C-alpha cells in the first residue's frame, strides 16, 4: 500500500492530550482579498486516558442542521471525566457549506459526501475529505456521521 500523502490542513488541537480542547482544523485558502487566509473548521477533542476513540461528524451537508446542533450540544456538555478514551467532534465538517446554509460548498460547489477519499492538493472540499479519510478516520474505533433531511 503506498504511503498516505501529507494533508495541507493543520489541526490546532493535540489529539493525544487529555482533557477538553476546542479549536480549528485550518484549511489554508488563498483568495483575492487575503493571500494568507484559512477556513476554520471547528473541532473538539475530549480525552481521558487510554481507550477507544469515537469520531462524531455532522455538517457534511451544510443545510442539514439537526446533527450540527446535536454535536455542538454534545461538545458543550460532555465531561471528559465521564469517558474512558477519546471523543472527536467535527460539528461542521463542510464549514463553508454550513456557514452558507447550503448543501454544497459555495467555494467550489463540492458535495463533501461525494468527494471521498479526497485530494490533499485539490479544491477545499477535496482537501476536507482527504483529511477526514486519511487523518481522522484512522484514529477512530467508531465513526458516526449524522445526516438529516435538508430544509428547503
């Protein structure tokens, strides 16, 4: 199996550190008015010692709100002392689509759910898919991707 290529997304959190961490996955994205900009994809990591890892994802489609709200509530209320292992929460995986309230990304038209396994050098949506597929999913013993009926 060929080695996984490096992602250009950088995590502000330390997935191995105990306790609660909130931060962003920084997807560097240069645009006309900001050559040094990045897209901040929210991430929460709760860890308490050794044990299994659960990865919870929502916002794959930006117009599916229920999962995003549920995971934000979970991130806010879950006490790391009540778990053994690690919980990674990505409440707005396709952050550009979530902010716009759209099914697909307004940056590149990408449907994150149809983009896996992604491309580390591709469009923003392809880079998000690559990071999730090759950097987050391998950490997890359980993956739960929340979807809902899109509101029109």
